[in-house]
């Protein structure tokens, strides 16, 4: 065996956001310390040792700022304060201090594309065309027919324009009418929003997840977007047009370069951008050495593509190569607060295959809370649905994001240890919480949680899994994706069986098994069993 020390040193040169795992917390659903049925900052702070025990590097908190909560915090009424539902600035400072003491980084969700209509800036803008903040938002006169300025659509259904009757003008909102788009063309808006970043970085925040960063600018001509010929009635309305004027505009790239310069005023900070685009348009968001943009452009393609061995291999090969070509660090995501739980998507049998893939591909993994214990989508009865994306689009039931936002399952007591027993959690708990919970899985060496920890422990012990080169190998079987990670003379082979058949792999599988998703140590050369994931020291 080779000496891992030099490899360890090579992997150690990576930045924290390259070598570590980002863990996304949806604060409403993590831990309720007050008994109001909604999670909060003190709850999160109390659970930080759990995060540490998972072997993750950073906690990203979905928005915790002052908000009327029409979009559960993605409608910010004060960018520099904490919503009382979650706590206070003092609670936040305590959280950061505790996290840093444990060696964990803290990332916030920065929502620059739109504010809440309750924000003082928008309230001022509503005073009329002469308001000093009028141009902080995007206003248009009615179209030639006296109606909407153009055919732009909101992500949540309906037009992206709402009439302000007092002035006779429409304002733009790519999401709810209560989420007016900020006008990033106005330098004063950019400066104010950059000061928000400085405010939090001075408080010790290590990084940001940037909400819908690819939507910041719109084409100035305000032309109709072309109709999408592939759209079928029943699909969400937002997809009925092609977003050539509202997404991925050249000006957006410039604004992100400016944003990055603000981050670079501070040491060792990072940002990861939420961007749903094909790889050719996605990777340029990393910028270049001379004109850097986001550190990581979120790669959602494992969510968006079919769950098949060859399709995943093809994507992983091309994405890894594309990242190498432009010198960008890769990243991988299986779930977040906008996407159905990955276990529900790929099926229970494939759950560990997917988890293994996420934590062994080259690049930073982002893990959504609860995925480490195998939380599933929770069916939410219509009368308990609260997500505006679902409520506004009753014809597209899958649009609701409530099923993936349910309370964390800590133990088998009432309310799963999320809220005190007397409370009513803001969303219903999963039916299976008495068996699928942290406490039960902690005690079981064969549980999903133990498997997750075994994977993160392997990442610590084998730097090749973190910093090593990636290349896929022919497994000889349609259903088996096999790849190697190599660094400093050490090579690990990852075998993933996407199917229900057993396969003998020969030389590809030679070596000593370090971990099998089947909780045992199969001999070298043994067949890869149905739905098995195996990591081999080659
Ligand atoms: C993307 C966020 O992830 C989503 O939850 C939110 O509804 C929209 N942006 C609007 O901010």
C-alpha cells in the first residue's frame, strides 16, 4: 500500500468548499426550540454537534431573514435582520460562534433577485413615479392593448407582471406578486445588495448560496418570449414560453463578477449559485481566473436526468471533463427544498447507490437535511398544503414543494423530537418517523445513517475520494457504472449497480472491499449484487 501522507497533503491544499460536504438546513423544519411548530436558530445551534458527527464541513441555512413568509423566507423584508420566528441577531451570532468552535462553516441564503413587497425599498417605490426608490424595481407601462407589458410568466404560474393601480404601471415579479424583482441595472441597488453581503461576512458568515442567480437581469427591450413548442397543457405554465429574455443575460455575468469582488474583500469566503441551465451555459458562471464569478455553479443534473447507469456515466464523464477544461471545481446535488426527495425519486432500492455516487464523485457534494437517514417525500393532504408553488397551480399537484420540506425526524417520540409533544408542526410528519429517525439509526450499525457516516469517514481516510482524479471504466454491464478515483498512488474503485440483476465484474472489481451498501465485506471478485454499491481499494 502507498503512503497516504503526500496524498493527504495534496488533498489538504484544497479549499474548505472543495474538500468538504455542504449540508443544507431548511430552518423551518430542522429543530423547534420554542414549541411554535416552526424550527429556529436555537434549535439549529443545539443540533450542530450532530452535523459535526456526520462529517460535513458547512451548514447552509435557507433564508432566516425578516419576512412575511409568503414564500417561506425567499421574500425578504429586511436583509440585515433575523425574522423573530427564527430568533434574533444574538441567536445568530451564538450559532456562528458555536459552529466555528466545532470547526463547521456557516453559509447563508442570499436572495438578490427580488425582495418582499414589504421591504421598505418597495414600499417607498410604491409612492409613485417620482419616488427615489422607484427605479430600484422594474416598472413598465401597460402594453399597446392597455394590458400586460408582455408575455413573461411567473415561476409560480400566471403573468410575471402585476398592476400598481395607483400609478397605472406594472412591476415585474418572476415569482409571487409579493416578490418584486429588484432592478440590478441600477448601480445603487447593486451597492445596497453588496453591503448586505459585507454585513453578514463581518458577522463571520463563511459563504452564501445565491438564490436564482441566473435571473438577475432581463433584456432591456422587454420583448415577448417565444412560445415553447414542446409545452403541453398540464405542464406548469412557466414552461409555456422559452426564457430567452429573462434568464442568463450577459449583464448578469457582469453583476456576478462585481459580487465576487465583494466576497474577495474578505478572506476565504465562497458562494454557490443556484442555476438551472445546461452545462454549456452553467459552467461559464464560474468565470475565469481574471474575472471570477461564483465558486460553484450548482450542478443539478443528477436530479434532472434519467436514473440509469449509462446516462449517469455519460453525464459524469462529460461534466468532469468540462470542469477540468476550464479549471472549475465540480459539484453535485441530489436534493434540495425545491425538489422531491431523492429516495422517492430513485426508489428505496437505489437509495444507497445514489448516496454513494453523491459522496464519491469528484467535486463538492451538497446534502439536503434528512437525506442521510433516508427521508422520503411526505404526502401532504390538500388542506395542509402551504407552498405557494402548489397553491397557485392546483392543476399541477407535483408543483408543491411541501413533501420534501417536512420536519426532521430525530426520534420516535411525539413530533419526532422536532417540536415539543404539545405543538403542531407547520407541516405534517412522515408516517414512518417512529422507525426512520436519527436516534434509532444511530443505534443500528446497518442503518442508512451509519452508511452515510461510513461514507464520510472513508472520504476522511482516503484523500483520493476527495481530491483524486476521476475516470470511468467499462464494467461490461449496461446497469453497472464503475469509476476510479486516484491520487498519489492510491486508487479506489466505485461500483454502482443501477439494476436488479447480479453481475460478475472480473478485473474491474479486483481489490479489497472497503464498504458495501449491503453491510458486509464481499470477497475480491465476488459478484455485484442487485442495487449494490461497493467501494474497493484497488
Ligand atoms: C429559488 C428557491 O430555491 C425557491 O425555494 C424560491 O421559491 C425561489 N427561488 C424564489 O426565491
